[in-house]
C-alpha cells in the first residue's frame, strides 16, 4: 500500500513555539508550505522569573520573547497562552507523586499527552484550527485508506517518537511535525534558522527538566516532599547506609548512593528496588538489574490496538536503544517479554512498541520480572 506524507492541503495551523530553534524552524517551514500559521507560546510557569535563563521548555520570559521575535520574522500572528495551572496539575504534580510512590516518570511524555496534544489541541480545534505543529522530530504518514501512522524521524539520531508514543488516532489526525521528514543535522537546522533571520539560530539547547530551575531533581523533590531518612540495604536486607528520602533514587542508579560499607566483591552497587512503604532503598550488583519481562498499564495506541501476541521492538527511554520483544495485551495490561535481558527498567517509565519505524503505542511500566530472584 502506498504511503504519502500527511496533510498536503492548506491548513489553519497553530504552531507551538517554545522559544527554541527547532520550534521556530518548524513554524517557518509550515508557513513556507502554504499553511495559514499562527504562533503560540505556552506560559507554563506561574513564576517564570524563577526559571533559569536559556531553559528549553517554555518556562522563561526569555523564551517567550524569543518566540515572539521568531514569529515576527516569519510574519505570522503570535499569542501567549497561559496553561500554567494545567501544567502544574498534569505534569509537575504528577512528577512529584510518581517519585513519592517510588516510580520514575517521564515529564516530557506527560507534557505531550496532557498539554501539547490535549489542552492545547482542544483549544486550537475549538478556535477553528486544523492542526498543531511542533518542533518534534517524528513523522505522521497518511495511508491510502486515510488512516494515519506515527513513524520515527528520518534522522534516527534526532528521533523523538518515544515521547510522542502517547498520541492516539484523533491527536495524530491534527498533528504536524515539519522537521521529521528531513535528514538534517542540528547544525543544518541552525544554519537554516540563520538563513531565515531567526535570532534563535545560536541559542543553546538544554536537556534538563524544564520546571526544575537548577537541574537538581533530588533537591526539587526534597523541597516539596521533605526529608525522610531511611535505610539503604543490600539484597540480604543488611543495612549498608542511609538516605534522606527514597524518592531521590531511581532503579539502576549507581552514583550518589553514599554507601559506607563496600560490597564483598569490591564491585559497584546499583539501586535495585525502591520501597516507599518502609522508605527503604535496596542495592546490589549490576547483574541483579537484568529484566526479562515487564507488565505495563494504561496502554495508548497510535492506531488500532494490536490483537494477540506479536513481535515488536521496544524502547524504554527517550534516548535508549531498541530491543526485540514479544508483546501481548492481556486484560487491559501489556505483557512484554524481552529476547535478551535489559537493564535500568523502572516502574513509571514508558515502554514504547515499534513495528519497524511505526510507533504502535505506549504503556506505563508497572512491574518487572528479574533474571535473578526478585528483591
């Protein structure tokens, strides 16, 4: 069946402009393609002065001004929409509560699901727009029967389809990713921005969480959840150290454990388990991190839900590698079995399934099966 790029007709497009180079070039390309484009910057912080200069993620006054200047150069209308309260409830509070429960969330994925392609898209459609455009590196492909599929970007090095794996049919029908179908380096994107006269061409990227001002996640959580001293134990349950809050750890973490007692074999130890119930962190050898299977909840499908057992590849982190798996939807839960054990898998993370370059869907990891005895 022939596949063609989505949306060849003229559309009314709302371009989400973060103030960075990617979203500015995406808006410019959408306008150049003949669409009727309006730029919008999302004010996601109730107190933007408190966020660091240059942060990527729509959280600084500087970003808002950069987005406005880019819109002026492109020649499109521009607005700032206040979604700070929605962002606080759906992204920030979710982030805090997930860590408090011993899970490891992905706030960028949650922002795409709840803010950019829910709150923003709903408002855009209510105002008569046809689509929302962002600077994500991914592709929406329309098949001959009119159905849409989400695919990886042409340039795998910049692919961001993992954090878009929460988008459903309706959202894909109104999504544009002008950067996803071209194989270009970031330097080439910056060069294009400079040719277009966009001042953000040389603006540095930031890969930190946009709402954590200094990049100190543990400090951010401690300020909101308070210090709660507890034990660090080994696999046998023997105390080997203390901590100031189990929420400050993630599965697979090696650094910052402050363990006074060395392991019997002298090798590094890693976080194997986080128990918020008794505020205990369990550590052990790297081999104990090997995961052979997982169960995930709240599946979201980028199209029709798969039926029966199937073969896919899975991605477990935004910049992680793919790994072959067998997966099946059972009683509303996704069961995934890995061909080879993988490490660093934590409850709260998203598992995203792929069929070739096509994104099948995603789900939130709830439990894992270890190659060794569970802790």
